């Protein structure tokens, strides 16, 4: 059984790192502090089951932190059902505007280089995650994010000029 001195030493050694990591992932400082507290509650509850032959204490705490963040984002997702038919969507004016928008979008996609276009199509048409795209294209996750952001800027500029 871990003593309160051991728990306090763990808290003092890792709180700043845990809070900093969480804060780098979410914008709200109060939520970051709450999540850091949740992490240490979990650490204290599971401290007796920690096996130092499997991982270092810092790795174990980082894993708990990452899982806590994953749970936070999973529970914060909000989904809203979109009806199959929207009110007034059948008007001729909206159909023409929609066709014009699709044509403009097609031209904007042509303004991208092949890799950027592939990322946009895989991400938003095929519904793949950035990690899946990185694996499929044989490039790093970070580079996929860079290319996606570059593509967004090109599309924004192109569509803004149309």
C-alpha cells in the first residue's frame, strides 16, 4: 500500500508534466486542471497494481494521462442528426447555387497538387482519419496534417476569389 508521502512525491514530480501535456491538447485551463486531478486519482487508485517490470512510472502515468484525455474527447463529442430533406431545399435557386458551388469546389480541388487533393478526398469524401491516410500514403501523420492545412489555405483562397 502506497503511503501518503509516496503519493505526494509522485504528485510533486509529475503534476506539472501531466498538466502541461493535457493543457497542450485542450484550450480550457480549468478543464486541464480537472483532468490532471482525474489522472492522479486514477494513479493513486491503481498504484498498488503498478508493475515496474513492465514500464517505468513516468510511462505508466503518461499512459493513464493519454487514456484520460481520450475519454474526455470521446465524451465531449456532439452529434446532431441531419434530416434527409431540408426545408425549402427543393427550390430551383438553391439547386442552381448548389451546382455552382460544386463546380467552384471542383475547380478549387484542381488547384491543389495531387497529394493535397488525395488527402482532401480521402479525408472528407472517403471519411478516413488522418492516421489512416498517413499509413495509406506512406507518410507521417504530422506531414499529412501539414499537407491538409496547406490544402485548406489554397481552397480558402481559391474559393474566396471565385
